[in-house]
C-alpha cells in the first residue's frame, strides 16, 4: 500500500472471475496489474484469452477505460509479484502453478501481504497456500469463493447480494472489507467462515447445480417416454419459489473441463469418504445424456445409419468458448464415425480445436458456413446454443437438407414451428 | 519294434515294478532331475509317478512303434485324421502366425483364419469403445455367450482363468455364459439385464444345437417383448453368430455382417482358439487373446519338433497310458491349486472323455485295451474338504494332476501373497502324502490306529507354471490337447468324432413329440420310459 492509501493489486488467472475483479477493482481507482503474456496484443494491453469471457456484457468497455485511465497495467511477473494484494482466480487444474507463485511471494521478502484466493482448487487448498506463507508477519490467505454467473458477472461483483468469506485473520478481513467497501455497501451481507468452510460451500453449491441439471435431464427423458412437454413442466417447477428457475434447462449434457473436473473431485470425495454414489450417478448419467442426440437419430433411422450424412451445429462445450473439453459433440462425432456416417461440422469458434483433435479424416468435413454444412445432409444435430443458431432461415435449411430431420440438443427451437415446415423435430423432452 | 512287442515289454516291466512303493522309488538319487521336463515356463514333474526313467524309454518305444511321429505330422499337415468324418483336425492351424501357411484341399487356410480373427478384433474394438449400439442407440455393456460343450466350456474356463488380465477398456463390458438346455441360467440372468444394452453371442458349430437354439429363442423373445422394433432389426443389433454353418445362422436371422466363422475342421472341444473365443477376447482384449494363441502355438511347435523323450505332451500322455494300461488305474483327478482354474476340470472332462471315451478303433475293431479313464476334479484346496478322503484312504487307485503356479499376487497385498503361499504348501503336501503315505512323516510313526494309516502310492503329476498368464494358459491347454491325441494314437482310436452323443439326441426328439402330444399313455417305448411318461402325464393332470 502506498502513502496515499491506494492499494496495489495483482490479479492472477484468465478466468471470468479474474477479469471481472480486474475491471471492477480498477474502476474504483485501485492500481491493478495483470501479467503480460507473450500472446497479448502488441500494445501490451490486458485482454481475456477466452471469447466467452470477452463476451461478458460490459467487461471489455470497463477494461479499456481502466487502461485508458492508467489504473490497469499489463506487467512482467516480477512487477506483479511486488503488489500488496494478490488476487488468485485461476483454473481448477492450476493449483500447482498457484503454489509455485505463492512460493515466489514467500521468497520475495518478509513483508505483509494479502492473498485472496478465488480459484476452485478444492477443499483445503487455501490452507495449503497459507502454509507456504508466514502468518506471523502478516502474510494472510483468505478464500472468497467465485459464485459469479456468466452474463451477470459484473453486476454480481459490483452489488453482491451476499458474500462468503473464508478468513481466519482479523487484519486480513479488515483489508478485504476496505477493498470491497465500494461494492458491498457495508459489511452486513458478508458471511464469515473458515477457509475450509468457504471452499466446502463452493463445492456444495456446484454439486447442487450439477444435481439440478442431472435431475432436469432425467425428468426430460422421462417426459419423452410419457408424452409430456418438459418445457411446460419446467416453467411450473420454476414458479415454485423453493425451486426457482436457474439450472433447470434440459439438454444434451454439461461439459467443459472445469465444471466437470470440479464435480468429479466432489464425486471422488463423496465416494472415498462416504461410499456415496450420488454425484457419480450424476456424472455417469451426464455422459449418457451427451449421446442422446445420437440415440434420437439412431431411432429415427431404425438403427441403421450406414450411408448417411449428418451435420452438427455447435461443437464447443458451451456458447462463447472455443473449447471442446468434455463436449457432447466429441461423443456424438465418435458415435457417428463408428457407424460409418459422413459428418459435416460447423462451429463459430471451435472448429480449429476439433480439427486438432480428429485431424483430416475422410468421414469428417469442417465447414465454415452453417448452411453449406447442411447441404445434402440426412439430419441436423444442434449441440451448442450459439446465438447464430437461434433463428436460422428454416426455409433455406429445408431446401438444403436431404432429409428434414432436426435433433435439437438444447431445446432452442419451437417444435410446432418446425413441424409446420415439414421437419421431423426431436428435442430433449419436447412434445 | 512292433507295438505288441513294446506292450509286452512294458507289461513285464510293470509286473516287476508294481511291488515297489512310490516311497521307495522316491528314495532313488537324482529322481527329480531325471523325471522333470520343461518347455518355456511350464514344468512337468513326473517324479511322483510309479515309474522309473527307463520306463519312460519303454513308453517312448511303444509310441514309436505306434508311429506317433507319423501321426503327429499327419495332424499338423491337415490330413484327414478324423477318419469317420473324413476331415482334418486343425486346431493347430488356428494358432499359426499370420506368416504361416497350411494347405488343406488345395487352399491355404491361414489367410481365412486371420481374416476372421481380424473381424473378431474389430467387433471387440467396437464393443470395448462403447460403439456397438443396441436398439435404443445405447452402447452394449453386457454380452451373453449362448453355447454348450465346446462353445461354452473353453471360453468360460479361459475367461475365469484370465480375469485379472482384463484391460481397462474391457471393464465396460460384462460377459456371461449360458448353456443349460432347461433355460434356468438364462431365465435368472435375463431378470437382471437391460435388453437395450445386451448382446447375445450364439455359438454353435452346426447352428442346429437344440440346447443353444432354445436359449437363443428365449433371448430373442425377451428382446421382442422389450421393443416395438421389427425382429429383423433387433436380431441384427443384438445377436452375433459364431458358427461353421453360415447359411443356417442366416436362416435363423443373423445377417452375414454379424457373423464370425470357423470351419468343420475344428472340433467343438478344440475350438476356443477360433472365433468361438470371442468372449475370451472380449474379456481379456485382443492382444492377450493373441498371447493365448502364441502360447498354444509354441506348445504346438514343441510337440511337433521336440524329441519324444523330452516332448511334454508325449510324456504326459504316455504316463497316462502307463497308469491306465499297465498299472490298471482308471480314475483321474484334475486338481488345480488356483481358484482361477476352477473350470479347468470341466474343460478337461470334455476334452479327454469326449475325445477318447471310445472302445472302437479306427479300423472298426474293438479296442483290446482300456481307454480313457473317468476324469473329474475341483479346485484342489476345496477338494481337500470333499473327495480327498477317497484319494488317501479309499479302495480306488487314482492318478492326479496338480496344476499350480510358482508366483502369484506379485506386488499385491501381503495377505494375498500369503494365501498363495498357503495354497502352494498344500499342493506340495498333498502330492507328497499321496505318494508316500505314512512315510511322509518319517519312520517311527507306525503306532497309529488302522484308520489313521495312509497307504500312499497314489501317483501324481505336478504341472508347475511360472505364472498364470494368457501365454501360459495357451501352452497348458495345448499340452492337454496333444496329450489326448497321443493317447488316441496308442489306442488306435479317432479322438475327433463323438458318435456317442447322437443317439440320445434322436431319442430326445422322439420323446419331445410324445410329450408335446396329448396321448402319452399310448407311447410305445420300453416299459420304464412308458411308465415314467404315464406318471408325468398323470402329474400334469392329463394336459401336456
């Protein structure tokens, strides 16, 4: 902290939580540094690496203005290490990197520092980081679990309804409160607990979300068999205030490296300590769910896909990212290849990753245009709900496809509308 | 020397030797060294047999007099050694490497053997990768092998024996075996299975085996009840036929694309090396299955090329000949000291008794000699608590085969290694007590009561494996296959047919007709059958 009370903060990580913290802390006049990567823009500007983070409403504008005002700088590692406060919002698989970083801080000198850990490393990680530092000279780690939702993250950081803080040191807490004063509107919304409890709470929340997703998918599959429209049921469920509307959208499975890894970690913990298979079941069913669009196609064509051509729209594990980690598309592509199907692929961002994964295969065509991809296909499978897929020209599609078969893995289309245009429409639990 | 001379020489040798107890023979210096034989990691210990090193010479002379070398060559060359059915018995061709050649009736069979192995490997690969899809599109996760006899015993034995070699990708597939005609295994199994994810392998050389087709029909009906899809679709996605009669499998409804083939020159009880081994490959993976074949092939080469005096199958067979024909022993116990080999006794019961359980020679004459003994067995340590009493103190002479591996559970927990140590100790102890009797405890122990006495002198063979691996199992089974062949040559019988099982089938067909019809009392069989038919009719209240 310099003489006039401005805090010097270094933010580590390329997650949404990291960039939201950068933007908001800098906007309130703190000096914020991020590490300058070799890959960043030529002007040395600080930019998120993931398109889904860059797409966060308002984020880029805030970053640009912070930079213009001189509150945000991309600097070298060493410059960043000299900050007073270190904000860690790293990916769940980067605990080793975090530990290495904290070791460098510890070797840097006997000066007090505050480390805010917002990374999802699992239970006990913040304690492990604290153990690398010297608490007696005021080097403290606190845990501030990341509960941001994509699309509303800036608002949630700026005006949090409640904050969970894992902190066992009063001076560190005071410093955090000072840092968050512009946002938290006082301390009454802050729930204080130990670091482990905070991490456990994060685990518990994520597990609950996975259970909800697993449950709504199960319900959708049952609705399919019973002739009920899950869309109606889901609205009914959501109107009950005990349940709410979030995380109740059925689809062809959740993917992504972090979320899946995190649930696997929790499932492993349940299994090891409690012999409980609750979350294992959720994960297993999620794997099955990923193949659901394939099964709908398989059944449509009476268990014989030989000689067929199928177009896939959306390959990334979610819209806004180029990543195909644990994406349902991978399982669908594998299944189609094994059946000898010709597969045509389209995605606004993920095609290079898919190409890297599969290489040049005679059965796979990588298509730059979504309509070109559909030409002559015997079915269209929508797997990722990118904005550009929400309202395509169905008339054009109907003409391009050899067979008007559409499997909507994300329930983004209106079944009645599509059927009126002569499509065989299959959603997830849709009538 | 002609064979009669060789027989007579051995008879007089036996007459001299009969009076000598095994405990005395075992006192001879150098006995183990002169009576143990090895091929690769497999050790054959004949030192607890009631014979001398020179007995082996006499037995080898008998084998030579019976033209064993000529017969071995005929077997490997694909001559019609199965004379009653006029065809070769080429299980050895099933394990030839792809580089080998073997012409049968002007055609090299090796390419088609390997083409079918490659097709089998593709199917295994699809199943292991979760890409064999059932009628809902879900991956198959359960495979049920429907077969009986050779289409059941070999694969089941090998799957149990090599369970721990299951590769990770095979863990997603559960393999079951169903054989019994009455459907009791299948009915219990179907209760637990999901039709959408279950695949049936219908294994039948002729594709007419009633036991197998009856089970397959029940499985097919189960699928039809579970799905509205046309039968043709269900059968094509949920059945694989493994057969030497492709047309019959097609008629049953299994398309060519879901078939694996083998040929009439493979006997059922010699068929686990063919595509009949599909459940084995599914369980242990294609690479391990290849190791199984390689182990058997290595034994084939040994059998074909090693001098008779060091030839393991020949020595094992001739020891049996000695016991049966010269020492008058007609019971043979198979005693693996390894729970993984639990199905080995049943497997060998079929292999030996269906092959050599015959009394007519190749030329149609009655055999002047006793042939195949009665075989039975059990996992050794369990049998100790069951029938060993008879081995030790009964009136029947019995020859025993102990099978055990030197190493097991390497790198696993200590208590398990201890359990293997315990099994090994028991194996050695039983072989010793059977041979020596009371003398095993040393002299001065003769003050025990009569019912505490052990007379000993029961001969046994120990087959020691280094470790039970796919390769070692392949060699072990090939050892017994060739042993059976050698004995058949000495007895002059054809080990590759099984006419003795035909009449029962014909008779069952007649009885089925009578049971199906309402007029059972009118049946005209023998008195006993008529009586039972009437009793059954009465118990069923006159309805059939």
